[in-house]
């Protein structure tokens, strides 16, 4: 009897040690990916078992189990150092959510997401039906780690009708006062929406080129599925409407994008269903005619100091970039034949995309009133991020 009772308990290890080693000589603070199944196997438990993760000080830390079988841990590792975490079964303490997103059908099907640094949005089917031309990825700057997007939407939308009514009554000054106090296009101390997208790539969207080297801009997404939603990573998969690409009909663009806690950069994987021959893929950022001084075309990135939608009055910059750790054929400026509504062109990386190929790159942003104060700092941030991708933290499960 005693042997029979003890046998099941012997299958469960007390805990599992996860070691995260830093191969570089600079401080690293990143979300690391651990093979979740390997951890569960060593613990001798099934998928769905509640876990507790602790650092070397035996403090509980936030973790996340992702749709693709990863255990995420927010790891700080000193230069050339090793950080250790223990994973055991148990009920974790409540975790702070640092990253999240959702669809907003009340705002023409926007999908908006954010982390502790920045917020972004994509435009949806309802906006496309309205005829408005907004194609790319939008940036909402913020200078607080708190999650603000949902509150911004609620405040903006709940006061819109009131503003319209006041204007109809000829009370323009009162309408302006309400708008200034409630709209997310003004900074109320924690950030705002002042990035100008329109019929462009915005910050980081992909597009194929036509035979004349012009962007075949995608419109709004058709279908979506949120795969991960915090506390450490947001992931969404998107499909776009079929289109004709250089004579190839019925080509469907697919994207998977994700954003982690603490990162200025989203991960984007794009592929095209129905593509019969290789095409040139472009990904990058829109350039605005008001300020074309700070544009950087690196070997494996493009960066720009965006002047905002009202540079003379805002007097700050939004730093944007697209990064290509897997390489590109070239980085260049694709300038428009004529400037309309300040859209001067794009800074892009070009990649020869084969049928069935999935291509991964990164895009992101920062704000001069928050964590990156100058364009020089932004270039440093970009290069350190690329270096980290090429020299990833090493993870061992014991």
C-alpha cells in the first residue's frame, strides 16, 4: 500500500531550474522564451497545470504561457552573467498585465495594442467600408507604463456626440474646451495620438511592389485572431482581402505580429497565400514633407525622426524604424512623384520574397518626451536591439 501511494508522487520533481546566460558584455533586460513542454516534462505534470516562477531572491515573477508553447519570463541579466529562475507547481500571486490589445468595433474595427512603452493600432473592415484611406500602422505615444489605450477610446468616444452637438448649437468655444479636455489627439500628461498614417505604410507595415517599383498598399485587415494577450506578450494574426499582384489574382496577405513588455519593437511575420512567383517585398516607415532631416538608411534597418501631424505646435518627435535582422537586398527611399497631404514617400527595406516564404522583421517607435530623447539615442537603441537578436540570451532547463 505504501509503495502504491508513493509511486505517483515520485513522478513530480520539486522544481525546475531555468538558467539564462548573457553572451554579451552589456546589460540585458528581455522577455526570454523557454520550452514550456520541457519544463512540464521535468515537473512531471500535464499542460494546464498552474505554475509559480521565482527569481534567485525567491520572489515570484510574472510569466506567460503562449499559444505556440513558450514559457515567457522577464529576465534581467548582467553583462556576461547568468540569471536563475525556479519553476514549480502552485497557485501564483496576481500578476500585473504589461501588454494587451483588442478590437474596437465601436471605433470602425480598430485593433489597438500596447505595452509599457508605446501603443499601436491597425484599421479594420468598418473603416474600409466608410471609404477612408488609412492603410498602415498607427503609433500612439505614451510616457507612462500604465495601460492607457482602453481609457483613451472610452474618453474620446463618450464625448464625441457632445462636441458635435455643441458645434451644431454654435457653441464653438465650449466644443473646443470639451475636445481639448477629452480627445486622444491632445496630450493630457500621459501621451496622445499625433502620428499621421493615411494611405501609407505608417510605422512598419509591409507591401509588395508593382512593375514600376510602386507600393501596392494593403487596405484594412479582413479577419483577425488574438493569439496571446498578456501579461508579457500580445500576439495577433491577421488576414487581408484577396488582391491582384502583378497579374497574379487572389493573392492574400497574412501577418502575425507580437509585442513584448519593455520593448520598443514589434515582431512581424508576413507571407502571401497564392503567390506564384517571387516578388519584391517592402517594409518601412512613411516620410513626411515637413521634416526630412533625420532619415537613416542602415544596412539592416531604416529609421526616421517623424515630425508629428503638427510639428510647429507639438515641438517634439516620434522616432520610428523598421529592422531587418534576417537581411534585405537594400534599404532606400521610395519618394512619391508629388507630395499630397505631406506624404513625401517611404524609407524601406527591400526583400525578394519567394512563393510560400514567411519573412520576419521588426518595427517600432519611441517618443522624445519619454524614453528616447534624441535621434542619436534612437539609432543606439536600434543597433543594440539588433545586436541582441544576433546574440540571443541562452536558456537552459535543468
